C-alpha cells in the first residue's frame, strides 16, 4: 500500500461538510466522479484504488483535503492499514462506498479459473474486506455504508457469469450486513447502477452477445449515463442514508419485475448464441476495461509498477 495526503481549498457547505468519506475503486469512472462529488459537498475524501497515478490526479482536483491509498481490496491487511491512516490523517469515516469492481466477458467454460475467481475476489470479497476494515469507524460515527451493486444483481446475463454472481452476492451481503449493524446506528445502502459511460461498458459493447442484450432493451433503458450523473445520484442517496439508490431513478420500478428477467434474457441470448460458433465465443474472453486490466496485471505481476 502506498499513501499520499493532499490539502485543498474550502468549498461550499452541505449536510456532509467536514465529515470523512472513503471511496474504493476511486482511480477512474464512477469512483473518481463520486470522490469529486463528495468533496464538492464539503467532505474530506480518502481515495482507494490500484492505480496510484490516477488516484493522485483525481485527488489534485478535489476542493477539500484528501488522502490517496494504492491498495488491493482483496488484501485485508492493506485495508486495515488504510483504515488506520484515514483516521490518523482525516478522522474516522462517516461514509464508506464499496465501489471497486472488475468484470470479465466470455463463456464460463472458456474463462480461466483464476480470472473468474479474481472477479469474485475483487467484487464480493473486496466489498466484505472494506466493510470489515471500516466498520469500527462507522460504528463510532453512526455512519453509512454504500454497497455499489448493479442491474446485474436484478437479472444475470450470459457471458458475464462471474460479474453477475459477484453483484448478486454483494446485494445479499449488504442486506445481511444491514440487519446486523442497524442496532449500532449504522445504515447500509445498496446502489443499483445501470449502463454508465466507463471503460467497462465500452468493453461490454465489444462482445456481440452482450451488445445484443443491450440492443434489445427499450430505448430509455439503453441510454448510457455519464459517471458524473451516476455519482450525483449516489451522492444524493448517501446524503439521505437511503437503503436503496437507483441510478437512474426509474430502476426502482424494475424491482417487482425481477422474476421475469431471467426468461427474457435467456430468450434473447439463446437467439444470439446460435449465430456464433464456439470458437468465436471463446475468442471474446477477456477483462473488460482499463481499470480491470490494471488490477489483473497488478495481481499477476505483484511488485511491478508502471507509470500509468
């Protein structure tokens, strides 16, 4: 783990002003946008992620004090060290957003076991490690833990088995955690995020079956939102300590329809899968997005550092 601390100018006040937030997966995408949004609300933000240079670049744009940690969320000891450093430098966290996540596209049978496992480790186990490390903070501050899930938790998609399993898992984890920590005054929210303009979504569009699943959604459901817009919805949920945060808000109306999704997805996927040979599908296996690639490279080559 590598640590840096920076200071910034004062910004506009808000109900969150002066409190401390921790955001994992903050090097890019939704995480970086959420860190900026919370800092603009007056919070002191600790950014955790795998890409030190990107973390530093984001921190340099924040209007309030921030701390950066290059840490792997699957490393429980590193997160415990980060939690101590956050408290020493910024104070105990009142908000923790478990946002770190990666994805792999391609058939389950053709995905290397260690790559499939890595998605589960980062997305699910990493979220649990984050909660474990920072729960002592949240208990003292009677704070709020936001678990960033996905519409993949509402309905699984073929060619994304590890990602869908992990997001269904983090939803269940957060629901279980909520019942345990509520007596201590800690609130737990689950964010259901749809298509967002990150490099992960760009990678999804490179896979024909996944692209077809998106193409068959209604027009309003295919719309890709910017990370900044999604972060604004998440920040609003954080300010309200919402049990569920929907990005975009219309997703809340999908909850009662969850039993229908598997059959609809299976029908579309079956039609598309029939048009592809096994070799074509196997050729599509890979990590989606630059953030996921950075994590996979760091995992495969521990100790190696690049300048990006």
